[in-house]
C-alpha cells in the first residue's frame, strides 16, 4: 500500500508497508539495519504519542498493555515505563496466550526463572521508585514518542540499545531541567523465551554485558556528576562498580579469600562465616522475590513449582551464578571484540 511516511528518525530504506483491512496492523518491509533501526522505523510510522517495544519471542498477559498505560495516566510527566519479564519456557501456550504457567523442565531454564524473579521484582522496583532506573527491558517497555524522537531514537551501533535509550532520556531531561519519570510496574507481565542451551546462554549474557559496558561508556560523563543528581551520584556509580565491574570484584574475592586463609591471614571460623553469609544473603534475596511474586501476582499457581524454584534459588549460588559471572568476566576482557557482535538466538515457534 502507499502509506505516507514522515521519517523523523533516520533508518534504512523502507521498501513497502502492508496492511490488513480486518486488523488494525501494519507490516513494514525494510532493508535490514538491525533491531534498533527496525524500532526507529516503527516509531516513524506510528500514529500515536506513545509506543510499546516488544521482542518477537515474547507474549503478553491479556491486561499487560492496559496496566502499562496506567502509568502515563496517573502521572503526566511519565516518559517511559517497564514491566515484568518472566520465563515462558515450560508453560503451556495456546493461540498466543499463556494457558498454564509452569516451571521449565531443564535446570538451565529454571535457574533463569529464579534470576528473572530476583532482577525485576527486587532490583528494578527499587530503582524505579526513586526515578533512578537505567534499564527498561527491550522485551517489554512503553515510551513517550515525542521525547524519544528528541533524543534521536534508538542508537543503531550498539548491542545495548534498550539501556542506551533510557540513559539518553535521563540525560536529556535532566540537562533541560524538565520534570519527568521513568518508572517500573511489577504487575504488567511479559513472558519471554529464555536460552535453552549453554551456548545460547553464553551468547545472550555476553551481549548483555557488552551492551551494559558500551552504554555506560557512552554516557560516562554522567557518573559521579552532581549535575545529574542521585542518578549521577548513586545509580550510575552502582552500575559501574557493581554491575559492570562486579565480575572482576567477585573473581578477586573468590581467589583472595581462600588464599588469605591458606596463608594464615584469615581464621577458619571467619572463612566459614563469610561463605555462610554470602550464600544466605543470596538465598534470602531469591526466596524473598519468589514469595513476593506469589503473594502479589501468583503466576505460578502450583505448589510444586514454588518448591522447585525455592530449591533452585539455593542451588544457583553454587553453580549458576559463578558460571554467569565467568561469562560476564569474559565479555569484559574481550569487550572490543564483541562490541558490535549481536550474535544469533534460536527461538521456538509459539503454538
């Protein structure tokens, strides 16, 4: 169809726009420019003041969009909102809907289910409350279109376009001294496919870590800068020291603590207490996230699923977390090599 285009964001050439008279949908055929370029093309062709970004391997709860929209209605200065992302692996899907949520069968997927619970309900809820959220997941987020266009849309030469956009929004709004809010809601749920093999997991987490490093590097002038308030003095330093440099700190700790004990610097009692506290702290955070999720959303109705996730929240401290730490460490060491490598992810077709 001949569709009028007003390209406010630069993208690869749009070849054709298809429509279906029975559904209010448009399909844009364009030259390949990557995910960020495709999103910018979608922004150009959209007609309304807000847009939602959703990954192709994701499904939404029936009321997810409605709940996400409430954030813009409740506070008029809201410019971006993120929702919860859950692992769909193992759940029964029919006609594009989650019929029966369930815990995945494979251990690698179960560990990710626990990880997602902890990351979204605990971490992002806290940052969002204080308007210090640096990431709105690319799998599920809503944005005010006009403000996104002002900052140039999605950056196309980075593997972390979702975080980069949020950082650009923060920077723009604070430099202009505009009132704004980038929030997170714990009830709109998006279900996404998690990696099912070690190779897929390594590729995904390497990409995430490289994207994190690249986004923080591009906006490094915001860190430890009072001009950006708590964002520059708290949120940015946290992500640099704990998220970006965390794997280095962890590996140094794993090596130095046993060495200190071996050379007599630490007593055996202190070593045991240290290990116990480290494990207990991780378990408390994971179990707390699980219980909070069940109390508020109840997305895993089976008691057996809760027990399984509880067990894996303990086991991950001795296997999954150290493994993902090594993946992230490798991404740091080979950052320049992977900087522009998007990699490929295998996805299963939803029934």
